[in-house]
C-alpha cells in the first residue's frame, strides 16, 4: 500500500488560494495594505526562530559557560558571616517607670523597623565599628579585603582622611542587613576573603549597634536629666525667693503664721495669724464663759428667791444631809424624852441644845452655799465682761491685719505654687536618676556570627547555573534581534501575516543536481504535489476559472520565477491545457535552457515587428506546451515592452491558447515586470524563502499594484521546512509499506 506523502505547504496553499477571489488584488482593486493580525503568542514561530539560530545559540551558551568557568577559577573566594538580632518595639521594663514607645510603634511599626535598618547602615555605626576594631590606619584589613591600601589624597581631603574614607567605604560596601516582612529578626552580614575577619566584623556591627542603641537612650535620658536639673534649680530658687518675700512681709507687718498647715478638730483649716488664732481662742472661751455665766446666773436667781434649806445645792450638800439626818435623830430622841420627862429635864435640855447647834450649823452651811453660788455668778459675769472687752479689741486688730494679709496671701500662694512645681520636678528627676542606672534594651542578639566554612562566591555550580541563565538571556536577545534585523519571508504563514497576500503554495528546495522537470513529472514527488496545489489555486483564482494570461515575477533575480513558470506549464499540460510559455525577461533570459530550446529568435523580433507569432512559436518535447523565447537581447527592453505590439501579441496568444505563462524580469530596479503585469490578467509573485527582507518584497508588490497589476498570490520557492524550523508542521514524506 502506498501512503501519499507531500508538502503540507501544498495543503495550506490550496486552502489560502480558495480565498483568493475575496482579495482586492483578484477583483480589480489595486489598493494594497499589509495584513494586520492579532498579536498572539505563537510557540511554533518561537521554536522555528530558535531552531534557525541553533548554532548561534549553541555558541553563545558554550561561550557563557566557558566564561563562567574562567571567572569562577579566577575569582577569590568570598566568605559571608551572618549574625541575627531581634528588634523589639518596646524594651522590657525593669523598674516600671521607663518611657513606653508602644503606642507610637503600633501606629507606625514599618517605619520604626525601617529606621532601625537605616541606623544599622549608617556611617556613624560603620565609624564606630572601625574605631572599635582599630581598622583606621590598618593596611592589613584593606589587604585582606582585596583593596589597595596605598591611596593618594583626593581633593581637599588629606591622605589620612582619604584612608579613613576608604576603610568606611570598604565596610559599607561589604556589609548588608535585611529584615523579612513578617519577622523582627534582622540579619547582619559581612563578606570578606577571610572567614574569621568576616565573622569578627559582623559581630562587631551587632555589638556596636546594641551598644549605640543603649548609648542613644542614655544620652536622651541624660539630656532630660540635665534639663530637669536646670528646671529644678530654677524652681528651688523661685521657691526660696517666694518664701523669703512672704516671710519678710510677715515680719514687716508683724503677722505671725501659727497654722503650719494644721487643721482643727472639725477638719477646717486653722487660723493663719497669731491675732486671728487668739481671737478664735478668745471667742471659743467667751462662748464657754457666756454659757457658764448664764448657768451661774440661773442658779443664783433660784437660790436668791428660795429659802436656803430648799435650794438644790444645799439639799444636795453631803454635810447638810448628814446634819439633817443627825438633827432628825435628835428630834426623835427629844420627842421620846418629852413623853417621859419635862422640858427642863437635863437630858431634854441637852438634846434641845444639840438640836439648836445643828440648826445653826445647817443655816451656816446653807448661807455659805448661797454665797458661793452668788460668787460663781459674779465671777462668771466678770470673766464674760473681760473676755468681751478683749474680743472687741482683737476684732479691731484682726480687721486691720486682714487688710495687710491680702498681699501676704498672694505671696504665700506663689510660694505654694513654686513648692508644688519643685516637688513635681524633684519627683521626675529622681525617677530619671533611677532609670539611668537600668540598662534596658529593645535589641537582643539571637545568633552570633561564626567563621563560615563554605564560600558564597566561587561556587562553580552556582556560577555555571548563572552563566547558563545569562547565556539563555543573551540567546533570547540574539534570536529576537536576529529575527527583527533579518525579517524575511520564511513560511507561507509569513506571506499572509507579513504581506497580507494569498499564499499559493510552498515549493520545496530541490536537492543539488536534481532536474526540475523530472521532479515535477513524478506525481509522487513533493515538488510535483506543490505545483499541483498551485495549479488548483489558479483554477480557483477567478470567477471564470484559469486566468488567460499569467506573469511570473519576483523581487530579485535567481528567486526561481523561471523554474516556477516552467513547472506550472508542466502541471497544466498534464490536465490537457494548451499552454504557451513566453520568455519576456529580455535582459537575462533563462526559460530556453529549461526547455532545451535555442533562443535565436523570439519576442524581441516579434515586438519589433520583424517576425510573426508563427515565426517565433516553437514546439517543445512536452505535450501541449509551446514556447516563444526572448530572442536577441534588445538595447531598450523597457521601451520595447511598453509598445502597443506587446498588448496585441498577448491578446492574440490568449485567444489561441488556454493560458499564456509569461516569464518576466524581476521587479526591483526594472520597469519590465510592472509593464507586463499591467497587461496580463494576473500575476504570481515568486519569493525565495529566507532570502529577501519583508520590506523589500512589500515594496516590489506595491510597485506592481501601483502599476495596475493584479496579483493572484505569492508563491514561496526554495522552501526548506526543516531549516526554517517547521519540519513537523510543513513537511511530510512518502513512505511505501507492504
């Protein structure tokens, strides 16, 4: 069983040719606009571009790998030491009075952390590290870092300053710090040729950062303490001055303050001056004296209007009560004696005398008590009057003193205000003094740097991978640039996409030494199939089928237009079409070589009216194919072709044959093809694959259209699908299986 294999391009060209009648070039519209396709990612086109540049790509990749190997071997090993610190927003509180930064940090945490990173990268910290490690003036450090220590002074800087700048620049160039977005662990890294030096410098950066952080806090606290100390001294001076003024004024006005911030028993403030305090005391004493006087007066009035023995004071007197009891007993005894004896009886008289004596004693005591009541009243009255006089005197003095106390109160209030301010400042000053001795820090070392074992640079596998990656980038840039610079027509798709024309087919590239006729006449050959597809396209190119006259031309010479004209004649003759081939390339004719016929006389004789059509028409070895050669090369081909004879000859041949195939000269630089294209019914434009720039082909097509020519389509010639990178898309072969 025979499996048909031929060019897939023929199928594609046939598909495109079906649409040829819809294009402006076939229906008489001479306008020409390149086809604008949507921009899509065409992986097959990308692969084709890569395949076409495969040797260059291989060379670039190999060169990059060799360069990577050489650089890796020449590079000095670089070691990187890394230490890790934790940066907190708020330091741990030790005594509970340290200032808190939490509220500000929560609102602007990112800015706080970025500030800390900038502090670590600062010149000040690098200077501190250099001083701590004694790197200034240390040439061994610069030599270990691969820096030339011998430098000359630059500009206005001295040599020493230039060396310092070189050390600082070396530190900062080889130091890096990073902080992940979702972490507070900052990594401090230092690179050096010496692993021990790298670890030492990395740790120095970490330690000096923490030390400087503490120092900044201490300096801030010290400034606050110094400021508070100045304020405290000023407050103490103002307090002393205000107290001195208040005391001098009190001495001048003889106002004695006896309160000492004391309070009375009822919670009220005590009197401020001695006079006021005395008045208060006298007023309190007067109240008590007045009460006593009233009580004494009441007692006296009661005692004065009542019998002595009936007053309560007498009755309540223990002596009187004893005498009354004794008198009652004697009365009872007297009454008992009188019942048995007479009054003049000695015993009775003795009892009566005793009773009289008791009555006398009782009366004496009663009078004495009455007099004492009267005396108490008089004493209370006298005290009341004395106190009243004293109070009246003190009232006048107090009123005078209150007038003078207004200014004293102002001075004392100022003194109290100064005292409160002084106490507040003293309290804050004592707190700052307590905080100054506490070393609280918000930065903690998590990992200290250790001397690295493996270098980060001169890593040959990594360097080769990077070289390969760089090579791939260069290859991509090279392929892109090459495709842009060498923008040629390579595939039938390029004809549609870049030229906006119908692709009639893709003619495979003939192998060296192969005859075109034998390839076309072999029906199982891919070349024959390609031209068969072209024939099919031509038969579908217009409403009346096969065009009466067809011109073959190209941008430049040697693109295969003559061979395409000859092959098309063979394919048309195979289906019984009477074909005549005219070689109108009057400058470099080649059609007679393909047909194996001499070119002694031909179109140049016919157009100059030196011969007739019958005289110049020759038969060929191929059935149904006639041929008119170019004849002798005329001195003025363009003028000869532009004559009226050309039109007459072409119209006569169109009536005598089924189709007239014209082999014309190239378009660029010549007017021949433009003239012939305007006379013939249609034109086939032949493009050699991967030769001409797209702009060149577009310009040639534009000239033909502007000259009045009508293009059926473009024929891609000498197409090597594999070389173009489309071996699996545009080509297939015959395989014969049994």
